[in-house]
C-alpha cells in the first residue's frame, strides 16, 4: 500500500487557506476572536469539501463540525484556538518564504487543519468522514471533551492533525497531563515587630514545593514540576497566603492515581497553616497500543515514516483512553510550537495532506 503520488494538492491553495486562518487571530478565552476564527475555518472546509460546517456553541467559543454523510468511520480532530494574544499578528505577520510558513498558530495547529482539508479534497469518496475543530484545546478542552468523545466513539477511528514530532515523526503515544494548584493559608503579622505571631505562608509553600517535587519519577516517565508561585503583599508583612502551580505528566493510569492521591494527602508543616489542593490529571495517558494499528497503515503508505511517544498532551489522549484507535501528529512538519519562531515546512505540506487522505481511504475500505 502506497500513497497516490499523482493526487492533486495545490501548495498555493493551501498557503492561501493557511494565511486566511492565521490572519484571523484566535487566542483561547477570547469569544469574539474565536467566533471569527470558527467562521474562517468553516469557510475553508465548505469551500474545499462542500456541504455545511456547523458551529457548535460552547462557553469557550464555537467548535466546528463537518460530516460528509454516511455511516461514521473516521474523525479528523483538531483545534482552532491558539496561545498567542490578540495583536501578535501585527508584530509577527504571516509569511511564506524561503521554504517556511510563519505566523502565530501556523504550526500549532492551523497548518495541520489546512493539510487535512486539502487531503480530503483529493478523495472522490468522503463518506463516513467527520471533521471536528474545537475552540479550547489549548486550555484543557473542558467544553469540548464530551463532544470529542461522542464523535470518536461514533466514528471508531481518530486522526489527530496536531503538528508532527521532531523530524516529521508521528506521535504514537502521549503522556497524561494535568495541573494542580496548592493554595496555602497562613496568618499575617508585622515582620519586624512580631514575626512569631504570624504563620508564614511563603515558608509553608517552600516546604510544599520540596514535597511536591519529590513525587516525580522520571525513570518511569512521571514528571512533577512546580512552575508558578506567588506569596506576600508587602516587604514588612509575614505572608498570609501563597499559591503554587504544578505541571504533572504521567505515562500510566497507575501513576495518575498515585499522583492524584499524593496531592490529596499533602499536609502542612507549620502549625496553623492550611492547605487546599485543586486540579487533577485531566488528560489520561495515550498508550502506544492505541496507535499501533493506524501507525502500521501509515508506514505502508509512507515507507520510512517514524513514530514516537511525546510528553505533551492533546485531544487524542481522550479518544485513546476510550479504546478508539488514535494516531496523532498528522499535521504540519515544522517546529517552534507556542514560540515566536514557530514555522511550517512548506515542501512537506502536500505529502502530509496525501498521508491523511491515504489513511482515510484505508479506514473506509477496511
């Protein structure tokens, strides 16, 4: 099984569509911008594939859903929200030059969306294909998770068009990930006159950071990383409150349970201090077994293609946890996600569009 090299994919048309999406800024938590972005995504889908793309309203912003009709067989999954604030485009406008497309969100993950749409456009038969482009992946997919899981179960196979891993590898496994916030309540007092009368929330936070960091087990893929801390109001006041935010990544369900139990069991070191813990590992691990069947097909379509497990999470974590075959990293080849040097390799776009088309065709005819 190999891809049809003659499938017509226009690089110029893909660049035009990518420009349209990038130039419609779409930061998470900005309903107005996300609404405009959803309309832009829907317009690209309808222009290239026909039919009607439906905007699914949510508190996060509109998700975009398109279905070709027929019995559901495969879900193309992506998101249109990005991490860059409004105004980034003025500082870093879209460009396509020297073999690279650049601009906010071009790699994560607007390039992948464009490739998938243009790949599907080469297929005469699109029956059973659905596209879901969500508005809140970058901030946890809280409003879209139910819809993602519903359509994944209905379709029975999921192709996630997040950007490829280093070197163009597909993403065959992902760690589960989550965020915890540890809030500490102490008691304020004058730092010079009677510091002993207070309960120093900053000192308690320091104890907690050491305890929390010790939960990591890098040897088995568990990382527990305190990332943001805050405490205090004035230089002469014993801090009454402090917070510590922690990023957690795990490779197994057992580690998810251990870490969540450990956070629930955190106890104060200082007499009079109180601790409250919020959060969870909300994206379950995506085991490599979930991608094995589809990865084998991808390797037949593109000999030499590699797969790798990565630490970052995506909406593919949710679908894989349901037992739905899921293959990730089918989007743009490039790099710099969430950074100013974000880019897409233009020469790889047509090949990756054809890869998506080949996978869809293989699923349809299986």
